[in-house]
C-alpha cells in the first residue's frame, strides 16, 4: 500500500476549472496511478500521458520506479530548482518529500495538472501572479548590489511563491499588452551570477524565430541597473472567466528517463526523441514528420548559438488543437563559454559534439535528407552570424567591449557562414550508408 495518496486534477481544453481525473499513490521509489471511473466516462476525457498512462481496460494501477516513484507528467508540474528552494524557505523546511512539494506548490506549475488534497485545489485555482509593474517597482527601489533573488522573495507571501524550475531567480507575472492580459515568466539577473544572462536568452530566442523556429515570445527589459527577460507562457491563456491551461510533457517524460542525474544516459538523445515523436505526434490531424524536422532545426540551432544547456527538461511537448506537438522552444541561451558539446546526443552513435557532420549524418531520422539538413544548417548559420551583434546592441544596449565577449557562443555559426567549416553532403551520405551495413 502506498504511503501517501492524492487526487490528480486536470484542466481539460477550454476549461477554467479542473476536474478530478484519478489518484496518485506514492512511496519512496514507487508510484501508482489510476484513472477514476467517473473521469473515464466523460466524453471530453483525455489521457494525461497518452503513451505512459493511456486509457486501458486493465483495472490495475500503472506503476513507476522512475524519478523516485513520480510519473513524468506529474513531476513536470511539481516545483524544482529555484521554485523548490523558495518553497522550502517560505515553509521553513529543510526538505519536502515528493507529495508534500506538490501539495504546497502554488498554481503556476507548468502544464494542466495538479496533485493535491481537495482542500488545496481551490488555492491553486485562485492563484494570481503579481503584476509586472509590482516587480518593476521592487527593482526600482533597490540598489544594484541587492540580490534579485531577494526581490522575488519579497513579492512572494506564504501562498504566493512559484513552481518554476531552473536555478536562476524568476517568477510568473501578469502583463497587459495589445489590450490583452497574459502570464509571463520574468527571469532576473542574479547578483554574482553569469553576466548578461537575460540578454543572452533574449538574443538566442529572437534568433530562433529569425531562423524560422517556433519559439516562445520574449521581451528584454532594463529597470535602472537591473536587467531581465520576459518569456510569455505558452501553457496558460487568460480569458474573461479565468485561465485555460494546456497539458505539457517534458522530454524527460517522453524519453521515460529514470532520473535527472545521468547526463551520459544513452536515452538522452535527439534521435530517440525523434522516434518518440512518431508515437506522440502522429495522428489523423497531423504528420509527425514536420515535428521531427522542427526538432532537428532546434538541435542544430542550439549548436549554432552555443546553447549547451539543452537538457531534456528544456524541451517539451504541448497538447493543443487536439494533438500533441513540440512546445514552443524555451530556455535557449547563448553561452559564450562554448563547449561544443550538447546535453543530448545528436546522432545514433550517441555523440554530443556539435560538428556539422555529427549534426547532419542522421538527418533521415528526422525526416530530412542529409542535403536538406546541410542547406538548412548553412541558412541558419548565415542568419545567426549576420544578426547576433546588432541584436545585442539595438535591443540590449550592449557596449562594444562586452559585445566581443559574446562572440565564442556563435563560433560554429561563424565557421559555417564564412566557409571555414563545411562538408560534402554526398560523402556524408555514403559514409552513413556504409556504417549502417
């Protein structure tokens, strides 16, 4: 028998209130989940994870030993990183078990799920993020050396923290633009942290759109000496009657990773993710092939801007318009300390070094030919190479001295755009075919 049991709540598409969909039972390293009979009979019911937790005739609960006994889609919605640190501080706890952190979390976790007792769900439904103007006012009233982490905490009361992951200070804020209110994630520059981080994320995300990728909306803001980047939440839509939520599954969930602590795990692979897209994204309304091509473009783009933090929690799938698709790209940052090694394998051999050949050799696994992949890689490299400097200057006001320090992030793009690094697609194709024999 599980040590703890909690109801699982889901926001179905177009609804502003959750419904009870099942029960989660947890003991350390073992989790159980079963859908309720009432939920199964609903005409609009959806599986919260169509592959790992599908509807079935079996009456036994599904079980998992991955992620300390927490199913991936449930873990995706739970606080981690900065959000968990803030939750611990507010509740004056040194640790929280998996169920406690889900119970105590506010209502801004990613996706459309909550796991909590009935007495907690109303608080989560009623969650309202602070207005962006309050954050601006808080930053305007502190000196440059004041910790941004403390600014976030000062805006967070006992019932108003955040579930957002990552290690940098951030919070969900409400912002009105173009006569509509939306929720945005405000990411702040941490005192003593890597410099210009908000600018680096803004530039990388803007370049992604310029290269034709679907990426989340971003805005760069400077409040006195403080800089921050705003990222529009794609899993929330504010409407007159409340807030719509969209189901979300991280790549860690899609790949069924056993833990987050295994960077060399062979399953942390773009090629394996492309295979999973066939199962998650192929249905009557769409082909999985375009999703695979978009995934390849994102993999290659990460290499072109030096984003080596492209780990499985920085990719995900979103349920929208009746299908699962890749979520808009997020958490893409140009790191000038270029490593040339991605957080996920870029080809079937498991290599993570982002050379042009390693990036294109298994293009057919992404519904592309090697030639198509090479042409796309060159086009994106030219866009990145010709645009990154001006973006830093025009949008972020970066000085020439600091600008040159960003150049290593775009080294691969420069090499490809200038012809210093190239390849013969037909030769790559021949080597690939020989290797497959």
